[in-house]
C-alpha cells in the first residue's frame, strides 16, 4: 500500500485547508485510515481516524470541532478538512492506513505515507 498526502501549504490563522490522501498499490476500501502530525521538535501525534465504511470517526481533543475527516466515494481517498487553523497546527501531516480496527489505526497503523507540510502564520 502506498499513501500520498497532499494539499498542505501556508495559511493565515483562522483560515482553512483541505488535505487529501490517495492510496495505491492495493485497495484500502476496507482499511481504517488516519491522519497524524509532527510539529518541529515534537513527537508525532494522532489527529483523526475514520473507519473503513466512514461511519465512525475519532479526533484528538486539540482538533475536535475544527477538523473533519471523510472518505471519498471510491474509499481509496481520504480527506482532512481543517478550519479555524491556529499556529499550533503547524506540522507535517501524515496519512496512515491499517487493515484492522479504527482503534488500532489511532495507535500504530501499519502503512504510512509521506507527509505534507502545513504552516499557519499568526
């Protein structure tokens, strides 16, 4: 499974961005998927996850109410809509996938993609 995240960029505080993650190599339609992020000098942290069917989502407390994760119609693409961005959201964002449960995906997903940089200016 290859995962490619894109859509990052520079945005002012209060602005919005939508990240996308496309899977290839194997269908991930029955995989749970997640977004993680790593800020400069900090450890990577969980951001959001979605079940294979899209019915269940989990969010970190720091992004709850501002970020929304969804799956595309083909299930091989996921999105992260980020609203009301704050400078503290500045990080490299990674998408990940796991064939087991959404809970497992929030902790140690099997597959990782390359990151996309999000920079929020104050």
